[in-house]
């Protein structure tokens, strides 16, 4: 896509399809604050992860790499394994396979 003039870019919303990711490292803030089983930590609903997949896959088509940023719960600035993103990473790994 052709880059938009700055004034136009600031006055209208751009979608992921309007941006050029060619050979760039892209940081994406995703909402992976998903519900988990209290006893096992297993993810009980992958809807938020599933909703982000088309965006992630679109960016990966041309970007050099994608860094996903998210959080689980409210750890109050302390390391708490209860809020680890590892279960989300496992679902993503499975979901991103071709």
C-alpha cells in the first residue's frame, strides 16, 4: 500500500491491511487475558487468541518478525507463575501451525 500523507493518517483510522510491514520487526499489543481453570491453569476459552490470529498471520506474511505483548491478570509488579503467559504460548504454537 502507498503511505498516506501524515495529516490523512492522523485523521483516519488505518487497518492492518493498510500498513507496510516489509522486512520490519513488528510489536503487536494483543488481548490475551483469557480465562483459565483455577486448579490447572489450562485455558478454558481461546476466543481472544483465535480472534488475533488473522492479524498475526497477516503481519507475518511480510514482516521479519512479530513480537506479541500481553498480560494475564494483575500481578501487581511481582513475578507470579499463576499469571504466566506460557499456557497462551502453547495455544499459539498449536494454532499457528500451517
